[in-house]
């Protein structure tokens, strides 16, 4: 309450007005973006931007290690693009109709793609997780589904995301 | 109506009569044929509405204190204690009953009764709780929001909520935090022509108190026994058409 009454003039309610008021000298100084130092910064950014854009090593590529070489259920391009739809379609078929064909089953994916070292598709080097981390796509299948083939009791399967 | 039309009509009627007779023959004489198809369902075939999976529990053979079925269920479905027994998932439990006047005691496992008219399905706001064509009542965890209306609606207290994260699921039985779950009649096994784990364990231990099968198939063991012996459904007054029958209660 006291903050509002002590203000030199009535503060605007919109974000833009609040931005103007945040300027130095009680809201009467120059716009912060157009300050002398910021012009220099902007020019520097213009020079650096292309080099940043082409720095391909900034993000490490996902590790795609397939321990069990063999043919996947479809070609690589199709799998990369369509695997969520394949899994989602199969999921509804299995859940509601009891259709348990092996081709697009998540268990089938996991059996082939789980690392032989960790026994899981998760982990930094895991087939699913490494790529999903790279693409920034949340992977929540394995909050419920097993991330590896059935292992002997007590075997560590690695952390879940 | 011309004479030609009349004869055509008779022909059609005759044809219908013959085909009806033929169909009747197919359905009646080799009634077992339909059953064969239902029993050995191909993996790409959808669960059929002609089948009604059910359980028959003979309480005369179910020993007090025996929990072989409960243990088998836990092993098969990956139900482990989280250290919080009050909130641990419970798909099947043993219930001990005693008539105080006569002293007659019963012991029986109680699990999801797989109702024909399941109240859990009625109340589910997302359609996650559903009944499969063959009568198995399930929770689709992909659409379950964990509201737990179904837990309240179920008169058999058959549903549980998963409170904690799980990491060591059976690949065939996905389960995790935030969803409601209950007995699935071991649907992953039934789809592969196997018996539910509890029934298998009970039979293996030579108790033979549990029978699983197709109630719609008059030649199945369960249908024969339901036809031969008096059986009860728990809370039959609710008229939910449960798939689990009790003998000797």
C-alpha cells in the first residue's frame, strides 16, 4: 500500500508500462536496450551469431549403439519419424482388444535395444534416453514399463529418468 | 403380385429356411468349434465378445491361512512391498469369514470380480477404467489420471492406487506411480492361452480351489461346475453380474 502512494506518478498496470517505469532516473532515462553499451553488444552478437549457429559440437550427438545387430521392424528413417505413432497405435490395440502381435510391441523394442551392459534402454548411453535427451522430448514410457528384458532378481538396471 | 413374383418370394423363403437350418447345424452340433476358435485366439485377433472369462472359487477347498494365490499374484505382477503396508497395492486378498452362531468358517480369496456392469467403469471420468469384450475389467494407465473415483465406487475394494515409484516391473505388467490398478485376471497370460497366476498356483499346490475358464462355453470345466453346483456371487443384490463365482459360501 505504501509503495503505491509513495510512487512519483501512478504506475501503469500493463507490462509495457511497468517496463518503461523500470528505466533509470525515475522512468525518464533512455530505453535500456538502446543504451550506448548495448549497441556494441548487439554488434558483437551479430558477428558471433553465425559462428554459434554452426558450432555443431556444442551439443553431443546421441549415442546410438545397437548391441544386437539385425533388422528393425522398419527402415531407419521411418522408425525415427514414426515410432511414437507405431507404439501408440499398438498400445491401444493391446490394451483394449488384447492384440499382442510382436512387431510394434514396446517389449520387442526393449528386448533388442536394451544395452547388454546395463540391460536397459535408459541411462546416458541408453538407446531411448540418449536420443530423447538430445531431441528434448520427454520419455515417460518407462515410468511404468520395464526398461529392459526381465533380469534376475537384484540386478541393477540403472536409474530411471 | 404376379405369379413370377410369388415363386420368387417362395424361393427366397426357402433359401432363408435352408440357410437358417444350416446355421443352426453349425452352431448346435459342433458347438465345440466355436469354443476352439475362442480358446486358441491368434495374437492378431481381438478379444471376442463370445467369451466371458470367469473364476470359480470353491471355499470348501480353500484352506484358512493359505496364501499361495496371493503370493503367486505378487510374483507374476511384480507387486512388492514398499515398506508402507497400509498403502501397498493389493490385487487379491484372503478373507476369513465366520458365522458366529454356527461357528462355520470360510476362507476365500477376493479380487476384482470382473463385473458385467462394473461401477468403476461408470464413474471413470476419462474412460481409463473399461471392460474388455471378453469381460475382463481393466485400467488403461495411459488415460488414468489417478482420481480414484473407481476405488470408491467398487463394492469389493478391489482397486489400489500406486503411491510410489516402481523400477522392477515385469515386462508384461507395466505399473507405476499415480495410477489405479487392480486384478487383471492376468490378461497377459490369458491372451496367450494360459491360466491366471493364482489359479495356476492353486492347482499346482494341489488345492484345486480355483477354476478359470469361459463361462459362455458350456463344455468348459467352469461352466459345467456352475451349472452343476450352487454358487454365489458376492453382493449379488447389487446385480453387477460378477465373473467371479464362489462355491460353498
